[in-house]
């Protein structure tokens, strides 16, 4: 496996295997490589040419990937395919210690799935990078990474992985998967409700707008952009499901 290493890493490079090499995984991989980490990948679609260009070893067979001396398995599959993908991992080929990391936008489901399917010896870190190729194209500084250390024995390995995001200036938010999903549900409901009310009222700017009213208009504009972004992400995830 090759890497575009730059400056030496204080704890040495991580050996990260990415399962599901769609657009979001490719986005994360760019920063991993920039920091000098060693990457391997596997996916249902053939990304061998792209991986070769990036300096990533692509494995068509997951059994071979498990024999590659990896430390971290990063699951970048869609929500719908995650169960089948995790169950397809050849557990008997795993070499511990090993850290499993997911990046799904819901957290309780992958948490329970990983705990149920993986052996006790496998460490589990649930994460939600709350940014993507568009919002993170100028860098990750100040962007939030939500995570829960679900089952961690090798704390040094886990901290080294989280250090990837800390090094980029991410805002590190540690919270339980349950709390994450509850907060996400409330915020999505509030945004959807406010957006529907404001849109149905058909409010527009007037020459006598107060600052408060202007703020309301800005909120409506941001909500409209947010809904468009959600629709685009859903389409992207649907494509990932077809391609990963």
C-alpha cells in the first residue's frame, strides 16, 4: 500500500482500510493521504484505477484486505447497505487489535449493529463528520465531528484516529449515539416545520423591513438551501448504494 506522505507523523501513520469507496470516502481519503496515512480500499464497484492514481491499494476480495495488516476499518457504506456489508466481513480473518469506525448520519443503528455482529475483541467508534465534499472543500477547520467511543480497549489507536480530525481543526463533539439521534430528530423537525410555515406564508422583503424581519427572511433562505442540500445528499447516497 502506498501513500502520499508529507511530514512524519508523531505516532506513525495509521493503516486504514475503507469499505465502500464512494464520493464521501474519496473525500475523506484525500485528507488521510495528505497527513501521510496508509490506505487500502474495497468496494462493490471497481475503483482500482482511481485508487492507483491516489496511492491507495484496492482489494477486490475482502478476505485479502483483512490480511493487509490494517489497524482501522472505516465503513463508508450507505445506511441501507450497511447491515449486509458488515455481516459480509470475514470475521475469522480479522487480526486484533482493530478499530471499526462508521460515518453514518444516524448513530444508534450502526452502534447496535456493530456491537451485535463484531467479536468482543473489536473496538468500535461511531462518528458523524457533519460536513462533506461541498462544505469541507476549503478545509475542515471549525467543522464538527460528533463521536462516541462505544467500545474501546486500545485507547492510543482510537485517539490517533480522532487526531486526524483534530489536526485539521475540527470541533470535536463527544456524545452518545442516542443523544445524537434525539438532537438530530428535534432539529430536523423544527427546521422542517418552520420552513413549511414560512414558505406557505409567502413572505417577501419590503421597504420597511425591521432587522428582526430581515433575520427571518435570511432564516427562510438558509432553510431553503438546507433542504436542497438534503435532497442532493439523498441523491448522492442513492448513487453510492448503487456504486459502492
